[in-house]
């Protein structure tokens, strides 16, 4: 995945249709949201047991977060951002995650705000 953009405390990554938006809250706390074809896949990741998978694979706790416009995202502490992005992508590929037809679709303006 390529770093797409950095503005203040937000970093965006992109790999074709997969996008990750990370908000750095503090040195050891990050929030992130994940889309495929601009559709939020946070709920689908939860349905595929992302939180437990991540803990079992990496040993780091993740929590659900809806602080950004009530969108399903996640909160994680103490992790290298590049590693976080790689592990999210690995999970999505491993479980062949696809957005649901009725998944929330982000506009470019909202995603990059």
C-alpha cells in the first residue's frame, strides 16, 4: 500500500480500490477506517472477527470506534502505521472481504476531510 496523503494528524493509504484513513490521536493511539471502492467495510471486518484475528496474529488489542460521523472504524494503540496497514490488507485478502451493496459510500470530500 502506498501512502497517499498526509494532512496534520491524518494519513491516507491506497492500493487500487482499498483505502485506509488513519487519524493519529496521540503517540500511542490511532483511529482508522477502511474502504473498498469507497464503501466502508468496518462492519464486514467485524463480521469476519477482525478484532480477535488481529489480537491472535499481532497481540495488540483493537476496539470498535464510531467517533467520526458514526462510521464503523477501529481504535488501536502502540503500533507502527506501516505494520498496521500491512496487517489490515493481509486480513482483507485472507478473508476475501468485499463491501456489501448497501455499505456506506464515502464521498471524496468526506474521506479526505
